[in-house]
C-alpha cells in the first residue's frame, strides 16, 4: 500500500523532490523519445513501403470474412479467459493447534452431543 502524505513536512519534501530530481529526469526522457521519433519519421519518408503476400495469406483471402471472424474471435476469447484468473486474498491459517484445544473444539451437533455424554 502507498504511504500517506498527510503531514505538511512530507508534502513539502515530495514537492521539492518533484521539482529538483524527477522533473529533469522526465524532461531528458521526453527529449530522447522525441529525437527517436524524429529519426523514425525521417527514415520512413525515405524508405518505400513494400507489401508482400505469402501463399497462406493468398489462400486465406479466398475464404469468407464471416468464417474468419467467428473462428478467430472464439479462440482469442478462450485464451484471454484462461490467462486472467481472479485470485482472492486468503488469510493465512495457523497450522499449529495444540492437542488440548483440538479436543475441546466441537464441530456440529454430533460432536457436541458426544462431548456432553463423556462429561
């Protein structure tokens, strides 16, 4: 969980860090990214785009569009469903139980009757 920042001292320190440390780092990162984007844009203008079709793609082009959407969508949905499982948080149970406690613990009405009969 995140640390709270209620105290004015913590807020002031975080603001100073944002201005002095994090801001220059973010600006440098943005500058590097913009340089890369400019290089990619310039190189894309020079290079012609060549599109090649393989034999499999040519065969797939002959099929109906309806068949492609139904078969592809169901398999993709099935893969996605298996990939994401909801994991619930469980409290850790203590494994060590003393013998005296185990004898005193009753489970259900049958155990309660049995315990009362022995007394």
